[in-house]
């Protein structure tokens, strides 16, 4: 791959990484998900391999229960919707 393409991909990845961090902060995802357990960013955002807009989390719970299952998805209506750009 030509060097200029490597640089373009690296720049795009950095922009997407920054955007994911901004969205996470703006939506207060960590605070919202912390009500259930300890949220952790996973996937391409965690690994610095972003090629499109994507934000994945997992939540570890000291005592997981079926009452936690899907609770963050059920509360998704508290977050604004729309295209980030």
C-alpha cells in the first residue's frame, strides 16, 4: 500500500477515534452504563482500528442477573438520536 494511503487511513482512524470519544462524553455513556456495572469500550474503538462510525461497550457486573439483561437497551430512548455527521 502506498505511504500516502497509510497516512490517510491513520488520519481517518484518529478522527473516528476522537469522534467516538466525543459521542461517549456527550451522551454520558459511562455514567449511564455504570448504573449496571463497570462499562468498558471494546471492539475497533478500543483497539484503534476504526474504519467507520462504531462504538461498542461491554459491562462487567459483580453479580450479573437477568434483571440487568437488556436494561441499557431498554433505556436507549434517553439518548438523542441523529446522524453524527
